[in-house]
């Protein structure tokens, strides 16, 4: 629920801080005082579009800070998004400067406007004074019914998309059979060429290494033979000279131990020379010119180069190219397999129809229940004998939302035929019907939002109906936090918390202010709503009576509930 709202330099509000409590709160004030400014500010705090027009004239920027109780459902989202999700408080801040640039924060960390919007559905549910207009549009009607019934539409949307994708795939394959056949033939021929070469993954480097060795075999053998002669076979060779040096030093080593390191070093050299001699001897013994193998390598390398040039690739890329073409051929086979595509189409169609029928059953069950609840609320709102129906209209073609759309039908009084809501002429009736729907669905449907806002949704009603509206909102306030912008004293008298919006000139500048009222100040405000600016003893007495009745009625209902 909403705990606190801070505004600074917002529209005509220089500075404002309001604390909200549980239950039902109202905002009242003269026409034009700016009662809806708070609603606009909350919407901006939750990611609605803002521009430089919301910045108070002469100010550098507008700041909005809204503090909510953190819903448990948002803990994981806050944690995954990198915001502090352990505190019970959820602090949203939005700043818009005079150039229209916007910045946002969640729990003190920078956030995007899109992230603010993601939080909106879990925090606020706003019903405007023209809420009935949305109820004339099929998508809104269907969404409201689905929400009331607790229907999840994600699966039917997915199965519909799968079905459409399968249908489009089959149609494309049917239309491209000739093209696909030609492409299949081309790929098969190219794969056949590379398959005949059968290029190994590392073969190109291995072939080049072996070719280098065999093409320089004579030079390698000559170098190895000369090295062997220098080491051990020449008249003066390295092994013999090393042995002579060792003999000379060992003859005198007993006279000076400092020669020992030199002796040990020569012994190591002698061992290494012997190892080199053995290696060179073995190399020369096993060496062969292998002209036949060299010719094979020449032919193999030429085949690699020829195919690489033909397909404009580097020779080392041929193994990967072969794998790529085989994958393309497999995909082409799948795309041109009409039987498999037809089977996929049938399978996805059946999955969609199964899910769509499940939704149809749930909607058919929920529609009369919702209609009955709204009809009951209409009786309380001055539409005795009126009725409310929900028509489920089968679509000519299946849609992503299912097999039917929904439409609200209303009969304003007994004996009249229910008609589409859009054709109900009376503005007062429209407002009352919208209010009946809003109250009914808010009571029955768990939308997840802890705060409900009614922005002059009671326009066009009065008298006893207005009292009923107030009682309904107060009743709703026992389940959720309710905030209503209203011009009806009967509604205001039912509130648990009352704020008055006023407008005044300060140093020649129009400013708006909001203050909580209690006691005599609240009586005076309700008296003003009853009879205008000139308060009379009669209007004050009437206002006090309304408050007393509301409080006594609430106490009686509370006592009855406890008993």
C-alpha cells in the first residue's frame, strides 16, 4: 500500500509531503484546485510518460517520491534486477528536468522508466472517471473477465503462435517446392564433391607439414650426416675433443678441487653429445626420400586447393564448409518434408484448440457469476430492476486470445432489453455501471495491487446512491487501501482519511496545496461540498450529521462482523 508521497516543484505544487494510512481516503476540493495532481504524480512515479510540462514554472526540475509497502511478490524481481529487495519499504523516485529529461530510482539505485512500469500492476490499480469507455472495447472486457475468473492466457497465446508458425512453414514449403528441389540438388552435388575429398579436421596442417619434410628430404639428410661427422666420425670430432679435455683435467684434479665444476660440465656435455649422435644415427638409418609419398601429397594438396578456389574459401575452411552444407541440407529436407510439416500443423492446431476450449469453459462459467455480482451492485447504485449480462461472441476465426470475444450488455431498468454498454445513453448510468463493475471486480479479483484509486468515478451520481457509493468504497477499504478523488459529500463522509486540495496565489504565483483535515476542519469541508463557500449553520449541522451517521454505521458493521 501507499505510505508516503513527496512532491517538489510539480505542476503548481511547490512542495508537499503526505502520509497515507490503511482504509479509505478521499481527496476533495474546489473545481480546478488540482485534485487529480496527486494521481498524475503517482502515475509518473510508476513510469507513465512525462515531459517538461510537469515542471513548475521557474523551477529546474520536478521531483516525485512515492513510498510503498513492498509486496512479497516483488522480492525476487527486485533481487534479480539488482535492487535491495530485503527491506519492507519500496521507494520510487522520479525526476524530470525543465528540458524534459527523466531519471528514475528504485530503493536509491538508478532504474529505467520501463522498470518502474513493471512495478505498477503490483502497486496501483487506477479507475478513472471515464473508466466506462474502456469497458466498451472487446480486449478490455475480455481481460476483465479473464482476470475475474483467474484465467491465464499465456499458454493459449503461445499455442496459437506455434500453430501459426507451423501453418506458415507448410504454406511456404508448398509454394517453394520447385525452388527447394533445385537448392537441394545444388547442395547435394557440392556435398558430394567435398565428400569425395573427405577433408579431415586437422588434415590440411598435417599434409603441409609432411610435404615440407619430404620435399626437403635430401637437405635434411645431408645436414644430419655432416652433423654426425662433426660429432663423432671426423678425425677431429666433438666427442674426441671433449674426452681429451676431460682426461687432461682429471690428471690434475687431485691438486686443485676448484677444477671439479669444469670436469662435471664436460661430463654433461659428453653425455649430451652421445645422445645427439645416437639420435642422428637413428634419423639417417630411418630416412627415406619416399618420392611416391611426395607425389601423393602433391596430388592431395592440389585437390584441396582446387576445391577451395572453386568455392572461394581458404583450404583449411573446407571441413567446416562441409559440415555447414550438411546442416543446410538437413534443414532443407525438413523444410521440404510436407508430410512432417502437415503433422506439425495438426499437432499445434490440436494443442491450441485444447487450450482454447479450456478457456472457453472457464469464461462460460465465470461470465454469469460476474454478471450476477454486477447486477447486485447496480441495485445498490440506484438502478433497481437493472441487469447486467456478459455475452460471449464466437469469433469467425480463432485468435491468439481464444475462440470468443466478450461484450457487456446492460438493461438500465426492469423490463428493458439488455443492450451493449456503448449504447447506454445516460452518462450517470454509465458512471454507476462502471463503478459497479470496478467495485465488484476489485472485491472478487486478486489483481495484486495493494492500492486502488478512483478518480472521480462517482461523477453523475448523488443522493442515496452517493451514500451507497461511499459505503461500498469504505467496505472495499477494509480489504485494500482505497484512495478516491470525489466531489460527493456523501462519499467524503465515509472516508477514514480526508485530504483537502486548495489553490491560492503566493507572491503572484498560483500554487496548490493538500492538507489532511480532521474535526471541525473536516466538518467545514463537507459543509462546503454540501452548500458552497458560504457555510451556514444548517450545512454545518448536516455535515456533522453525515459524519456521525457514517461513523456510527461503521461501528455497527464492525460490531456485527465481530459477533
